[in-house]
C-alpha cells in the first residue's frame, strides 16, 4: 500500500465515513491514477478536468457516476493533500431531475408472484413493505424484527443513522414462514456462507429476472419498491414528515418530491379553469348563428 493511499484511508476513518464510502473513494482514485499511470499527488486540475471529460465522452458514464469521481477527487485534494481548491475548481456535473418510477398495486402483485425463492421474495417485500434500501434490507439481523411493536430496526442506514420502520401483519406472517424454512441464526438473509449476508447485487439480478417474467415494461429495482412504498403512503394520506422518518431522509424536500408522482392525489385537484368556466361562457355570450349567403 502506498503512503498516499494509507493517508487517504486514515482521513476517511477519522471522519467516520461509512465503509461503502471508503471503498468507493479509494476505487475512484485508484482508477484515476491508473488512467494516467502516475500518483495522484503529482496530478492537478487539468488532469482532473480531462479525466471527467473522458468519463463522460469515452466511457459514456452518467453525470451521477461522474459526480462519484468528483466527490472522491474533492476529498483527496482538499482534505488529504490540503489543496486550496473551491467547488468552482472541481464543479459537480449538472444532473437531470427525473421523477422516480412507481409501480401500481397490480404490478406489485405480479412482480412478487414471479419471484421463486422465499428468501428473495422476503427481502424485496421488505423493500416495499417497510421502505428499506436494498443495503439495509440484506444486512438485517434476526433480532432487528420487533414483532411485538411491529417495527424493523435499521442499523446504521445511510449517513450512519439508526432508525425504525413499520412491519405489517402480512409482512410478519411472511417472515415467520420464511424463518421456519430457513432458520437463520444471525443474519436474517444469510448467503451460502453463514457468516455473510446475501449480496445486494444478487437481489438486483432477481429483480431484473422477475420483472421480465411478470411481463412488466417498467424497469424494476429494489429502489423502485422503496419509491412505491413512499408514494402509496402519500396516496393513502400519510403525513409527509412521517414518511420522511420512515425513509430516513435528512431533508423534507427529498421526501416531498414523491408528491409529484402521486396520480391519485393529482387527479383529485380541481383545476381553476373549472370554477371560472361559467364566467368565461358569460363573457363569450350566446353563440351567434352563421349567416347563409346563397350563391348567385
């Protein structure tokens, strides 16, 4: 391990960033160094800029993916190497604002029926039924399910924050049936190695296959199920701040974007055009009869 890599790892640990963030930053900087075949501490702003263009134009990565490298580069150069660079020196790429995909109740049923193994179905049902991220769902332990209070404990979710979410009676029945078959001891969803939990990538592949088998044209991922959880709660009248707590969002405006994808709520809104139509008709007056001029 090079001294620079160790120094960056030390800084990541001192700031108590998650293990996933540490791996991501190290990976991004490693790829950056391999691209130029030189240590990053000997590279500057021009190389960072040109590498971003390379990722966008040649690798054809999305702006979100390129921003992953930008975050890692900012950390390396400003926090580790103490370079006096501001956000203007390494700006984030502008990302398009898109509405999340949401499934209907019928699509949810068809999707779950297409999943063969009980374990896989239970993981994805927790993503939908409790609004969990896939990393949170697969890393649950048996003791995290509180059947008496009908809650699920999420340990160290995004941002390193613990929280609780809801578990329905139906979900509890499914988890009990699954436990009787699998008898997990520590991890609720263990892999073929008992000391490890099932990998999120495995569940993403299951999503893709089940989507095709169910004949659903929408692209379904575990996060789409989380989006659907939030949207369906909004449609049923649940307060936005309650949904914010269940999802583990730091900011209310992150949760509020789901109000843009609730067709049921939007359909109930009365357009101001309807209330003003009578006045508009009065101003237009009665329709005049057309005058027929006979041909000579």
